[in-house]
C-alpha cells in the first residue's frame, strides 16, 4: 500500500493469533474475550474468570487446534482474507471511475485496525467505506468493528467521510455465490443425504436484547435453500462454536451432527454461510471435529464445503455491493 487514493475500502475480519502457540493465543484471546461486545458480563465478574481460568487453560488447546490448519503463509483466515483483499482491489480498479484503495484490518490481532487507518489517512484517504466481513449483523462482530473505528477517530481533528455497511446477508450476489459453490461441489462429489448450514452461534440472551443476528442467519439460510431448490427435508440450519455455560442459539451443530450419525446417514455436507473466509471454525471445528463426531455416532462421511474465500463469484458479489455503496464518491 505505497500509495492510497482519496477513496478507500476497509475490509475488517475478526482476527487471528500471530502463531499457533499458547503464548500467541493467550495474547489474542485476552484481547478478544475482553471486548464487552463479545462478553457482556461486568468486567469485575468476568475478568477474574478470564485471567484466572480461561487464559490458563484455553490457549494451549486452541494452539493445538490452530497447528492442525496452519498454512505455510500463516493463519488461514489472514491468508484467505488477504487474497480476497487483493482480488477486490483489482475488481474495483477495473470498474470504478476513480482509484479506490482496498485495505484489510483485523478487529483483534494484526493487521490492527488502528494501524491500517493511520496508514490510509497519512496517505491521503478522505473517504472511507467500511465493510465488516460478517454477512449477518451482530453486536458481537459488526457493532464491535464500528466501536473500534469510532474509538480511533475520537482523537483526530480531521475525519474522513465515512460509510459503513451493516450487513449483506440477503444480497442476491452473495446468495448466488453460495449457491454456485454448493452446486459446483455437488457436481464434483455427488449430493449428500442432508445439507447443514452452520452459522457461528451467539448467546440467546443477546438475541432477546435485540441482536438481529439470528433472524438474518435464518433469512440467509432460507434464501440459499430456495436458490438451490431444496425441500425442507434436505437441509437444516444449525449454530456452532458455543462457549461457556449459558444457552446459545439452537440447534447446535455438534448435537445435530451426532444425531444424524446415529440415524445412520451415509453423508452430510456442511456449508458455513456466515464465514466468508476459511478459518479455525470451518477447517478444524467442522471439517475435523464434527466429521469425527458424525463417524463416531454411526454416520458415513461428513463433507465440508469450503468458504467462498477469493472465488470469482464472491469477489463479483462483494464488488457489486461496494460499487453501489461507493456511488457518488
């Protein structure tokens, strides 16, 4: 990013540890799990638990999981997000009247949002469009990204013009890109007995307070099922990655996978429509952990359908969304 035009797009993803080690995971999880948007419990209650229990045990287990999926170039989430960034930079360069820079920041870890924003502003950015890479809006992700950007600008006297995309869960191009990826996978590997659409979960209490996430996940799932012309008996929506003792959105992915295995299904395919880039939750939790749960319960094979990553249809869908939101700039 040696030169930035006056208009820039900032892609933001969740984040990743710098290495698959306990020390790196301790730093990353300490930042992530200290976010009040993620854990809403009062700090006076939560921080002693986090520092005294969670960060003493979880980093080692998480590091072992990351080590299973770590790529030669680093964390899958960062590698695939950078590829998407580069592809969108090329796409917008071919379609926009004026040059548009495309930068990537992580809400937790590196590249930190603060550092990326400093770079853009120092290089002359006067108009900023932010795209959190969370198709479905949640306070735990989308709003947390907004918080981080707002905090960055609190001490600046000159601000850029700012636009913020809150979600794209029902964008036709996004739905069609997902559908095309499923069709392509089935053309190569045949069709399964059941398709699971697995989204990251959040506590049910957050939804009760007004978080729109669950409703947007359901809308995405139904639009995708309609695009694939699937009857209700051919697919299910589930939620994965729950953490802690509270009740999270149901049905749970791992419980569902075990139940389907116990029914003796020969094959289940899993797609994760809320994850634009492959990461720990898709490559290790779904493709490894849940595949084993399915086999152990008596099922045949669980196939994970990869995230869209930098697939041309994904790039085109996000490019269309960004071009529309950049109108007038």
